[in-house]
């Protein structure tokens, strides 16, 4: 009888140890939620470049199309933001007079979840503080899954006086439209383009002469 009481006591003690805090601890070892998930109708992850900035220009969703060691431009993070609610933007530039100014350094991201045969609008806020005589522009566009161009347009700051601006007024919204066709995935991109190499002073700071910023990306149905 004593053995039976002892067994019942041990069983009760073990049952009492299974508290809610233990269950919470077990749940904590599950895979973390994707912090770069898309938001609302916008199909672009980390659209505000906040995670990109927080990770010093490293990202699981943004691809940097640049190679500064080989003179093909530089892509990094900046604390400057188009909107006050989110810190961070991407800085696109060249850094040396020996760089290949025909290169187009920038950011790209593969986007999933497109509806076939549907009209979309891709937009990004673009900052170029060098004025109407700026030697640089931005190429914003979209490629399909095979790499073929669905749409692309070059934007120069001199043409954006009437374009919508962000809370930081030096950022202007630029947009392109396209039809998804048979595609359910696509790659959006924003790239720096030197439009007038002759305007660059090769003896001065190349970074300041070529730098632009991009922020607040969006891809949504029209």
C-alpha cells in the first residue's frame, strides 16, 4: 500500500510541474516569425529599408547589385529616411575616379505572389540633392522570372518638381506600370545611372558627386 501511495504522490508532483511557463518555453524554440514579411497589399519585403539599415546594409531579401572593389559602384545603408516613422534608406554611388561609370549599381528583390495577367504599379522614393544639373539618374524597373524586362524608366531629378514628395521633401516618388502576363514572380530594381560623366570632377569627391538614395518601395495592383 505504501508503494502505491508513493507512486501516486510522484505522479501528482510531476503533473504539477507542467506549468504554463514550461509550455511558453517550448514554444520559444520554434522558428521565429519572418520579420521581413510583406505588409498589406505591398508585395515588397522590408519596403522601408529599415531592416537593411539595422543590419548595416546586409539583407536576406535585398540583393546589392554592386562591386566597389572592382569599380562597379557601391550600395550601402544610410540613416536618412524619406519618412520619419522609419529610419533608413539605401545609398547608391560610385567612390573612385577609376570606377566604371557605365555600371549601374543598385538594389533588387525577387517578389512572389503576383496574380497573372494583372496590372501593377511599382514605385520608390528617390532622393538626388545635386539639383537640375545632376550627372546622375535613377533607373526603376521590373524583370520577369526569366530576366526579361517587363518595364523600366530613367528618372532625373530635374523632371520631378511636380512629383509627390515624402515627409523629407528631397525624396520624390517615381513609378512605373506593367502587366504581369503569365508571371507569378518578378524582380524589382532601382539602379544608379551616370548620365553625364563629363560633368564629374575627377579630382574631387566622387561619392558626393554621384550619391543618390532610395526608400519606401511599393509593388501593388493598379
